[in-house]
C-alpha cells in the first residue's frame, strides 16, 4: 500500500484554530479531564447545542499526524456548527500527542475517552449507546480503530471507567490510513517526521483497522478525495471492501478532484454527508421536522 505523510497531514487539526467563533448561545465546557498520564491531564471540550439537544453525542478526534493540539474552544466550535444545529452534543477529544507518545499509547487514550464519556453520559445529556466518532487523516484512523476494536470493559477492574465499554455506535472517517503494517518502520529505521509510527512493527496489525473488521462493527462512512497524494484513496476502497465482506453497514463517498483535506464546496459536501450519517444512525427520526 502506498502511503505518504508529509507535513500537510497536520492541516486538518490545525484548521480548527482558524475557524470563526461560535454563536454565544452555544454552551461550551472546556478542558474536562478524562484521565492522567505521567502527571499530565487528558482533556476534552464539550460543545452543547443551544436548544433541542437530541440526546446523541459525537466525539471528534483532534489528531493530525497523531499530534493533538489545544486551541481555544470558542474558535474551534465553528467546525461543529452543523452538528450542533442538528442537536448533537460534540466532544472534542485530545490525546497524548506525538512525538512523546506513539500510536499504541495514543489509542489507549482515545479508548479511555470513550469509556469516560459513556460512564458520565447522563451528566452531558447524552445516551451512552448513542455516541459516534469522527476525524480526518490520523483522526480518521483513530475513529476506525475505535469502531473496529471495541470491548465491553474489564469487569474485574477497580475503576468504574475501566469497567465501562468503549464501543461507539457510528463512525465517519475522512481520508484515513487503514493499514499500518507496511508503514511502521523496522528498527533501527525510524520515521522522523511521524514518530508516532515508531513502535514495535510486530504490533502494527493490532492498530490497523482493516485487519479487525467484523460483523458487529458500527455503521461506517468513509470520505476520501480521488486526488489524495498523501493518504491514497485505496485506503478507503480496501476498507469498504472489507466491511462489505462482513456485511457491515458502510459507504464510501469519493470527492472528485479532492486532495488531502476538504475546503470550499468539497468541505461542505463532506460535512453534509457526515452530519446526515450521524442523523441516520444516531438520531434517527427524532430529528425529522424538528430542526433545520
């Protein structure tokens, strides 16, 4: 599989900083702590609709090149306005960032975030079984990992969070890498540009979503440009084929002429498809005729 990851991969997460501020009516709860590692807090921001919340939540993976950056939530919320307008509550999740942490450690963080949100779902006005996840590029990879490798939690754990499932009910992934087996370098080689890939190559399959597709995976939408020279379209076409083979509800939207990252009309088309997917699989008929 061809897979090229130059510096532009981080543009998806960095773009959040440049978006316009949200309407004052939206409720924003910043920096909710969902865990700790090495004395540092792991956090997410909560964006709640001004009115007519539908009881469903969507986690957004803040990740570009498996780097997770903080930005003022008042500026980032514009990215989620279409979801908020449909009554979804959005959780913008940060994970332990590369270069300090590699993909196995990062995956454990995002799994923990799902467990924490499910455990406290009622506090946020959402139902634990109506949570979706989405992201782009590395964030899309993490979204697919959550969708394909969930568990029921560890009943014997001392922590209630650890006892809680990390399952999500719907996934949307923009231009995601889906197979890490031939891009994790073999020591002593290292990936200097994307150090999150520098982990034991024998474990690469564990974090390759395409390897773990099964019949009980949640409905999954893939969105990819046919001119993506960074994460080639074949990542999504092969993932779709694997899901169809297991009869998973799935769809691939190919945006003609789009590269790595969607802007303008392509960005609008991708966002509309993402929102529609979550409406169909998380909100259902509750939204019909109630919101724009």
